């Protein structure tokens, strides 16, 4: 296993596999977020119900939130391994060059040239996102544990949070489109006969993910998605107590 990881081919394969896991997570996370589009609902917004359901999966076989925490551990491990592999491959590539190229290599897209930077910026955004909506450490707006719709509504009433998330999604799109194409190549799934279709597919999937995520802050900011309707949420928004 160590020999496989230490080889360039092994690192590229591991980076591709962990990248596939991360793409799969993005799709599932986007679908979950789209529950916000059902609006505030009545006693419980649809996205709040979904959040609770994630914590109750496989009970009592697993403890409360057990499957969710297992998924988080796998996701965190994939991120760490993915970043480590990318940084080590980048270091090897630099060490193998006799000197810096005087000009951009022929056939190298601008996306491939920005993968490291875009990836690190996306990592910084992930940390910010966790601090805001998972640990609730960024308390610029009212936040309540378990009140997903309430938290999203409050956060995206502030224009600067909308800008931050949309800018991050642009970076995600840049990184994701080239990343999907790269992992397809690394896993040996490309061929001259279907490369154009794969590129179109990578672009289409990237657009679906980016637009799907972007809908949430945009619709909250523009007022299409209304304020929470629960008594506790209304009292909190009014500065009182339920």
C-alpha cells in the first residue's frame, strides 16, 4: 500500500478516487440544500425535516447522527488525502522541471494552471462554511442549532454572505470542471471517440451543481423564499423570546 501511494501513478489514482467521492458528496449536498426551495412551510420547513432525517438514518442500528458522522469522517479523510496527494504531485512536477517554462505549455488549459490555487481557496471556503452553518461560530446573524431554514434565511439577508457564496461557487465550478475531466483520464475512462462527450458531460454536471447551490442564497436574498413561520423563529427575528 505504501509503495502504491509513493508512486506517481498511485497518487494520481488516489487523488482521482477521493475526487470522485467529493463530487458525489457535492451532488448529494446540493440535492439536500434544494429542500430549502419548498419554503418555510408550516410547523417545520422541509429542509429542517431533511436535516433531522439525516441524523436518524439507520436508527437503532446506528446511534443518533451516527451515519452522518461516519459520512463526515469519510468526507474529511477524502479531503485530507486529496489535498495531500495534489500537493505532493505538484511538488514532484516542479522538482522534475529543469527550469520554469518561459511560456504556457501547449495544450494546457487555464483551468489546469489554476487547480492548486482554486483548490486551496475552495478549502478556505469549506472551513468558513462549516464555521457558519455547522458549528454556528460565525454569529453575525441569528443562528439556532437544528433550525436550518432559519439560519439560511438570516445569513442570506446579508448581501456580503451572498457575494461570498457566489464567488466561492465560481471557484468550485472552475476546479470541478477540470477535476472531473482529470479523474476520468486518470481512471482510464477516456478515449478519442468519447472525449468530447465527456467534456460536455463534465461541463453540464458542473453547471447543474453550481446553479443548484447558487439558487439557495439568490432566492433568499431576492425574497422569493420567505421568512420562517415557526413561533420560535418569528420571536427570534423580532428580538423576543418564544
